[in-house]
C-alpha cells in the first residue's frame, strides 16, 4: 500500500477508476482516450432506481484526436452508464465543440467556458482537465525530456512544478542551460 495504514478500520463505500491511454495513429495523428468508471460495493438507491452492487453508476468515455501541435481535430464522448438514463447521455454530442482547441493553450479555460455547470457534464469535464498532461505523456518518448523546446525555447515543463524549478537541483543537474541559480534560504536571490 503506497499510503500509510489508516488510523481506524474502514469499509469501502465507492470506487472510481479513471484511466487514460494514448495512441499514435498510422495517419500521424494521436488518439488520447479517457474512461471514468464509478461503482458501489453494495446496492445503491438512486431516484431512478436501485443499482445492484457492482453495477456502474457512471461509465463514460472521451476520445480526443490531436495533431502534432496538440490541436484537437476530432472529439467524441460517450456515456454508457449514468444516474439519469435518457437525459445524461444527451450532452455527449456537444463535446464535438472541442474541435479546434489546443490542449496546451487555454484549454482548461475553454472547457469551463463551453461546458461549465448546466452546459455540460461534471464527470466528462473532470476527465477533460487531465487531457493536456495525458497527451504530453503520450508523446513524451518522441523527444528527450531535457531537449530545448521549439526554436530553442525553454522546455515547457520547467517552472511548472516544484521539482522542475529553474532555480532548483533538477534544473542545475539535468537542464544546465536553463538553470537560474539557487534560491536563498528565504526563497529569493
């Protein structure tokens, strides 16, 4: 178990699995697919009826097809299990409106603008927010992680998390061109 043992005994009440897979297609494009699956270990009463234990409450999919520049050229969403059959799945076709957006430029804001609240599905939106990093990971083997970005620019991942601070040990050791010097004990130079 990667986390320490819990302080008290406990009983499972819910299991959610979110999985992403990335594919390079024969036509040079990339498919990034996400799957969200919610299930209860006991019978679960919904207003639409009881779901027997192990029957999914949510079973949802999204596939984004992107080009080399991370621009979405095709978007497909599908809802197979949902709390409100006949209603929840109606929104899935609207997610085709993602076509033309770029995963690396303003994508999360665009998802909010297009699909927040009653304009979309909470669970589809939650998955969409993870697509930029899933797409980057899907293509990560194409280039050494410390190679310069386009036109000799700083690699995009620098200064995006504490480990990749351009004033930190990782930058000094693996990205010397982009290393900016150590921070002082107070956090400033």
